[in-house]
């Protein structure tokens, strides 16, 4: 073989070996980061925690945020300024029942008023309906019929005008009014057709209180502003129905 050709081959092989050996020693470049999107989406704001109200369940006040909305409590108003006077002891507040599949809230509320004003003919009125086979459910005309049967001669008033002055006038005499009530509070998440007792209502003090015969415990009164109560009094599709016995109330408790 020609020496020049052999020398060229040897030089070429050496160069080829050196090039590949150097290529193995060079570092591999890191991959480029992905390009940012043209219009990045803003991060959503964290969601505020949902309030526990309306219920069911207790409704805690949140300072000024409460705004007079219904709150479950005892015999003293949430701000400690008002104490119930027109009300029964817990042992006298029986729970609502049904008669022939219909609730007796109207007649249980009247039972509460009767015990407060000592009208024994109307004690346990829902149980009297069950025994007589009379369905539950109530309206002013039915109340007239039931009281004429079970308590003839007992005096009472009924009013459906929705006049809040009547509520205050009844309570000022120490009597216990029974009132329609549409719920939407600590115990009912939506509207209901219901009747409860109203042991406190005073627009000057800024408080109203409901005694609910479905929730009769001492810790289950529902306090709210008078305006909140009035919306619920008239919130069942009517104008606000109130029933009150005219029998004298018990004497007021002594005060210092």
C-alpha cells in the first residue's frame, strides 16, 4: 500500500476516535422551561365558610353581623338585657303531636296559653283531639268549633289583621299570645305552616322570642328582632293570626 494512503488512513482514524471521545465528555444541555401562557388565569379567591344558619341546629350570633336574625337560646335574650316572664316551666311545655296524621301545633299552643292562664278545660287539648278522633290542623273557624265543644263559655280573641300593636297589648296584660309562624330559623331551613307561642315581643327593647312546641326545651327558645318575627308571623301566606285567652294571667313576679 502506498505510504501516503496508509498515513492518511491512520490520521483520519485518529481524528475520528478523538472527536467521539470528546463528544462523550461534553455535558448535555438542560431542557428549556415551557413558555408561560399568553393570558394566565388569576387564582380564585378562597371561598368563605358557609354560615351554619338557617338550620337545623343552633344559630350562633356573630357580633353586629347577626343583625337580629333568629338565634337559639334560653330565657334571657342573647345580649342579656331581657328575661322572659310570660312563659311556662319546661315541665308544663309538652311537645307537639299529631291527630289522624295532621299536626296539632295550633292546639298545643293553646294548651300552653291555657296552662299559663289556668284554663283547665283546655289542658292537653291535642290529646283530647286524638281521643275524640278529630284530625289535627287548625284555622280560626276550626278553633271556634273545637273550643265550643271542649271549653264552652271560655272567652278568647282571634285576630288576623296582622297588627303588631295587638301583640304588644296582649303581652302587656300578662297573657300569652299564640301566633302563626313560618319558620326559616334555627330549627327549620325553609318555610313551614306552624303556630307557636310568643312569650316576648317589644319593639322598644328590640327583641321578640318564640316558644316552639316542636322544640320545647329551656335551651330552645328562638330570639330575634321584632321585624324578623313580624316577617315570619305573616310569612305563611296570611296576614298574621293571633289567638289569646281572655282569662286573667297569673300575678306578675315580684321585682326589687
